[in-house]
């Protein structure tokens, strides 16, 4: 048996040869909050900079993504039960530059532009000048994207990838209904499903309908004027990014699935009985939790660089305006992603 030699990995976005980022200070600026509360509880303070251990990479954050889970956790829902202590730093995904790697031959050496996810809330989040992240949660930043654009990708795109590709197993001829198709996760899910050949139906408001068609949705339903069950039937998979919090979207989705079809319920908190309801309807159902995955981020990065998919950033806020970013997010009408600018490129 012949073995191919190991392939040398050269980061696509490494810094100039011979130059390294400045070592991190002992203190850094970060958004913090002292306990569950509304958006006004967020403020910028000086806190200790994190110290990497084991396989962790220390990254200087240029931009951080703003996600619904951030606001839910800040308010005392989401994954707030796992917050290790207060004041806490929110945020899960980011784009930045490696400051320190675990070892000399690490594939992401200092100076490499990367994007990925932190292990929040067990560790401080990404609304900060520095983060530590497990090596396997990172990938080289797509060369075609700015840091602000890249920061909007990891959590939303990984969620969509794992929903559409790994759970729904999107393929030619498959019929997929995606609720909230114009949101952060939704606009990636529409693109991935279309890329793999599925027939995509998406719900959104009328203002976003033309855009979703451009992204690959064959049918777009304005949820403000049309009940989706009056238009859609016999689909293979429903990806529910809304849940029971709006007009019983999850429960109504059971009736549009073919026998044995699959309902993927992402926000499960408002509908703990989803599995029993699905069984009674003769369909399958599963909840979902995203897994940080640097390998998948590498694949997604190549799709972004090729132009096969795109990320849409609705607005970039300054770090000091994190509270305003959360207020806009909680209105529920964001197209694509919101991002915080943390530091200069």
C-alpha cells in the first residue's frame, strides 16, 4: 500500500513574511453585562485579556457577528445557564488576526487572518478586542471578504450548512421549506439548499422576496399576507427558524410535510412537545444545535470566494453601539447579518 506524503497547509491570508502581530496587552476593551437584562445592560469596559491554553489560538478581533442567541442569552434565555460568571462578554463568532498559536508548526500561525467561533458562554465571547478559540473552530478567512463580512459568516453559515447539508441532506429534486429565509441563518440555508439542487420554498416579508429569489428560492411566500400551508404541500423537509413564537409556525409546518418527512426545529424553547406532535402527524422531527467546525468553515470559505454563495451584512455597528445592535436585532426584521466593528484591520 502506498501512502501520499502529508500536504503542507499554507494559510491563504497569512501576514507578510517576517512580521508578527504585537503581543496582546494584559487588558482589553470588551462589551460586558452584569446579569440578565435588556439591551441597555450592555456597556464597554476594560477587562483582562484572555490567555490561551492547550490547543487554543489567541486572536485579535477585528469584527464580531451579532446573533439572536447573543440577545437571548443576554436576556436570561438562550444559553444563559452556562454563563460562568459576571460581568460576562457576549458573542460567538468573529473575524480577526492570529496573535499566538499553540505550537510553531500550527497551520494557523501568527499573522494569519482567520474567522471562527469561540466556546462562549463558558469562555468570554467575541465582543472583545481579543478572544481565545479552539484550533478546530477556526479557518483561514475567505480572501474575498473583508473582516466585517467574514464576521457575519461563522455561526449563521455553519448553522445553515449543518441544517441543510448534514441534517436535511439536500439533493437534486428534494423539496425544502425554509421559514425566515431572509435572516442570518435563513439566507445561507436558501443558498446551500439551492446549490445542492433542492427545490427551495422560503417564507419572508414581501420586501425581501426578490432578493431571496436571486439567492435561489424558487417559491417565496409573504408570511404577512399568505398562510404557507395554503401554498405548500408534500415537502420533504421543513427547516423552521421561527418556531411557535409566531402564529404557531412550527405546529402548522407538520401539515405540509409528506408522510415520513422531516421537521427540523431550531428554536425549541417555545415548543417542547414538538417530537410528540410530529409523531402524531406521521412525520419525523429533530431539534438542532450548531457545532463549531473549522473544516466546514474552510469549505464554506471556498464557496464564498468562488461566488457560489454570498453573505449579506445589513449594518456594521461600532463596539460602543452593541446595545443598539441588539435592539435592532430584537425587532426581528434584519436582512442577513449585523456586525460589530471591534478594531482596525
